[in-house]
């Protein structure tokens, strides 16, 4: 009897999905049409055209190269630009992709090029949802942030195997001061935005490569941060958690290497090269803390980090086991 009931339930669920006109997998194409059902043989033209025809927890895939437009995501879904081709979002005067999902929703964005053409706002803006994964994406030429995480509840973001380049109101390598971060994270009081950045390059930010605002915790591992005008990484929130951990990474050719500018804000650095920056490698101010893990003090090896900046600064050196 239970097997029969389960079978009947599955039929009813499938029928409901079909009646709603939503499929678990839909397709977009550079030669598609949003009037189509977004099937493989009759794909849609844009992400926005396909998402209304895609069931929650479903997937939208790019069939071939194309520019598929801006999108606001309000449900759990996977967006995949396809491997080895140009699945692109190109925007002017707006955000590339906005994730405004529900409190239990998981969103995956992978294999996309998101181009702000020097007039877009944020490449990806994560404002609500349980979890966002950004995988193998190239985000460039936005005026505000490459990835903007501004939550009103606890949430998690994973940024993996991606490139964020030339973000801010001026190109990082060609200006002396500016606004705009590669990655920025914050959340409301009592909640924490938890961010992991792995095997990712952040190049040419007009302000900071990675910035932890109030109620945020960011881990950067096996990544490159280069040519950030003000700081490679900055922890400067005024409330709650404000912490960046950097491990096995490189912070190069910017202003300051690592900065923490408010009480209760920490930058923890280990196994990292901080080199050829014009400012200070370790730059704690206003009771912020920059902590170098390890015990080495020979030459320019501070803790477990290799420093090539003229001004090293004064980190707190700690044994790795502490």
C-alpha cells in the first residue's frame, strides 16, 4: 500500500509540474526565442525568459555562445553557461545577476562571463538566500563590486575557480584612489555572512580586493589579489564579526597588503606572499588586528609569510597552535 501511495504521489507531482509549465531543465541559445518552451530543441533567448519556465531546484543551461541578459533569481536554481563556450551576461547601468532567494534556497552560478562594460553596478549581488555558489565565472568592468554580498540574515557564499577583474569607478592599475571592491560582504546585526574564496584571482580593484564589512567572515585560500589601489584585504566592519583569514595566497602590487581598521576586526594571515605593495604589508589601525601565524623572524619572513614590501608594519605573531 505504501508503494502504491508513493507511486500515486509521484504521478500527481509530475502532473502538477507539467501543468505549471515548468521543467526541471531548460535551455537558452544565442538564436533562441523567449516565446519558446525553453526545451533543448526550442530554447529561450534569455536567462529571464527561461527562469519562469524552470521549476525550483531546476537548471538552466546554455546550448551555445550568446549574451543572455541580466537576471534576478528568487528561487533555488542552477545557472550554467556551459563549458568551453561564452555564456555571457552583459549589462549597462544595472546589476548583472541579483540573487534574492528564499531563506532555505541554494543557488549555483557557474561557467559565466559577466561584463559590466564600465557602466554596470555589481557583477553578482547576493541579497538573500541560504547559500550561493559561484564557480568558474569571469566578472569584469563593473563600477561598484564584482561580487556584492549584502544580507539581512545569515548566509553562505562560495567563490571558486573564478576571475574578478577591473572593478570600481576607475581601473585599478590606472588610478590612485577610487571606489569599488572585488568582493564585499556584510550582514545585519545578529547574523553572519560566511564567505569562502578558493583558487580565485582578483585583479585591478579601485578600492579593496576583498573587504569584510560588519557581521562577515571571509576565508581566502590559494588565491591571487593583485593591483588593489587601497588594500589587498580589509576588515573594517563596525559591528559584530569582522574577520578575514588568508592562507596560501599572494597579495601583490597594491596599496596596503592586509588592513584591519576597527576594534574587533581581524585579518589572520599564514603561508602568504605579500609583495611589491606601495603601502604597508601589515596595517592594523584604530585597534584592528593583523595576525601573522608562525614563529619565523629571519629577514623578511614574518611568521609563516614572505614579505617583499618596503614597509612591513607591526603584526601580532602567533604560534600556529595558538
